[in-house]
């Protein structure tokens, strides 16, 4: 990756990366044209973005979370369950938070549950485990 887009407020600008170093659990990124601390401080709090083309290629049947959020969820019998609004990271597996009106449904991200993900048509087909029910979001 050689460039990123930084957004802060209403401003958005592309920056080219000159060097990346790891320091403990952080990445330190040097941008071309940002040569002193004063210029760098203006970027504090900016949102760092990359284009889809710059993302790593995922193995088959793996998806970015931003592709999962917003999918419409249906059962194998075409019953509409709701729209994915969040992905929770648990110790064992991710959980999809699906909302339909005021009802929430927590669907485990397991192969035996998630039967098909169709990004092109914005759909996920699931086979719900026995006893899994939606709960009131309030």
C-alpha cells in the first residue's frame, strides 16, 4: 500500500506513504509532505481510509465486516428476518446483530447457520438453530 486518504471534518486529502514502522502495538506512518510535528498534529483525529482496490484479497468465504453490515437476512424458506446492523466479536465466533423494526436477532456466524452470502444482491441466507428467537430491542 502506497497511499491513504485522510478525512477530518469536511476535508479529505490523499497522502502518499514514505515509511511504515511498528512500535509496540502501533504502526507509525510517515507521509510524504509531512515533515515536522506541527504538520503531523493537524492530522490527529483524522479518519484513515483506503480504497477497496488496496485491500488484501481474502480467502474464499471470508468477508470484510463492512460488506456484511447492511445485508438483508432471510431464512432458507425466504422469511425476512431483518438487516444486519452490527457484528459482535465474541471469543468463539462473530455474531451478527439483525434488526427488524424493534426486534433484534443475534445470529452466530457459523457455517452451519450461514448458508449463503450474496454481496451482489445484498442478501444472507441462514438456517436458524432451534430455539433462536428475536428479542425486543427496547
